[in-house]
């Protein structure tokens, strides 16, 4: 598995990342298997958020790290903060809202460290742009967390290019990524300036829902006009459609890091195989045409 720095001064991650958003219903042994399957496939970076699984996924993952502390040294942990959900676990929340205050960022990291059974995070992301964000407070919180060694690097998620530039102008350390929705099916970030701005900063994006959230594979979500040409091209490359969709992202010169969302260990190994596919330039545009329905201008 290829490894790469997500920013010249950022962490080195596996080029494919395992995301835990959908792991809520899984047993500890199933989670353990997914972690080991990832690491065995060379996927050593894991994407969390404080809120995943109604505030439960970090803790479930942390239970595996507690059972085998040697795993922590082999992996990189990314988590997020800033969204406050309506939840029985947070009775003080009256409405779903964002909180990027210094106090909340620091408290959220303390809780994530406890949940994950670790004393540092490789990367912390602000989960969503917060209209009430006090940028100096974010900068202070990041500075404090860096100083005391609790977080090694910082970034954002779902930020527009303007929001990214704006926050970077306040934060001392480089923002090392912007985690955005990005797939063949949701490719706006490649065309609306989001990825261009990241390239200006020498930042690679993390792509969430790289398979479009699995829509392609659902019996109801299928669209023959899309599925048939993609299946045909996958057979030409002797790969699966999932691998072809990942290869489409990996082909981009900005060095995108796709985050696999599967709960199936076999699909982790399958996803890892995408790294070896070299997609031809014209096939890349052919795939784009399949989903847009027209040639580029
Ligand atoms: N920053 C954000 O705001 C944000 C938002 C959403 C997600 N994320 C991150 O991105 C990660 C990935 O997102 P995602 O889960 O939407 O990614 P995804 O990989 O696009 O979709 C995963 C879904 O596709 C299904 N799937 C994959 N391959 C399949 C196949 N061959 N046949 C049938 N079903 C298949 C999976 O089912 P199986 O489990 O059965 O394989 C799963 O339900 C999340 O875990 C999270 O870490 C971040």
C-alpha cells in the first residue's frame, strides 16, 4: 500500500483510509477483524468522529486498542469535533448545532483520547464550518493541543475553498487536509475550486463516500445507463467497479486519500487492490461522461 504525506509538513498516511462511520452496530470482535484486515492490507489510517454511532464508535474502537495496545503504534488516528447531536447521551443539547469554541474543541479532544485509549491523535478535523466560529479561539485551541502533544496535526472537513483560506490565515500550523464528499458521482469539489485551493496550499483532500455511499450497489439505486458502462470498463481493467471508482479518485494529481466505508472485511482487501490500477486518461474522462451524460466542453 502506498503511503504519502497529506501535506509536506503533515502526517504520513496510507493512501486508502478506513472510515468507521457505519460501524455502530458491530460487535467488538467484528471491529477487531476490520482493524486487523485493514492493517494487513496496509491501510493503517482510520477516520473517526466524536459523534459516529451516536457518540459510541470511538469507544468501541478504543476497546480493541485497550485489548492489544501494540496496535496503536501501527496506526494513525483521525477524529473530528464541532457537531453537537441531539442524543440521549447529551441531554443538554436542545437542537443539533455546531460548536467550535476553544472550550468545546479542547473538551472534545480530551473525550476522544479517553474513548480511543490513546494519549495522542494524529489529526484533528473541524467536522463542519461553523457560522459562529471565532477563528482566534480555534487557533488558540489548536495551539494548546499541539503544545501539550495531544494532537499532532489539524485540518477541516466540508469547508469551501474560501472558508479554508480564511481559517488558515488565523491558524499558525498548516491545515493539512479538507475532508470533503468526493466520488465519481459527487465530483463538484474537483470543479468548484475546493481542490484547486488545496493544491495551492500543497494539501491533499480526504474523500468521504468515495463509492457514493454504496448507492451504485443497491438494488433500488441502480441506473443501467451508468452501471452497464462502468461494469464494462471494470471488466476491461479486470477489476471490480468499487476498485474502478477508487482508481478514478487516485488518478487525480492532487493525491486524494479515499476513505473506505465498508463494514465487510473482504471489501477492505478488495479496496486496497485499487492502488495498483493505472487508469488511462481517456478512460477517466469516459467515466466522467458516464455520470454527467455529456462530453467535457
Ligand atoms: N466528514 C464528513 O462529513 C463525512 C461524512 C460521511 C462519511 N465520512 C467518512 O467517510 C467514510 C466513508 O463513507 P461511506 O461509508 O459513505 O463510504 P462508501 O465507501 O462510499 O460507502 C460505503 C457503503 O457502500 C457499501 N458498499 C461498498 N462496496 C459495496 C459492494 N461491493 N457491494 C455492496 N455494497 C457495497 C457498504 O456496504 P458494506 O458495509 O456492506 O460493505 C457501505 O454501506 C465514513 O466511514 C466516514 O469515516 C465523513
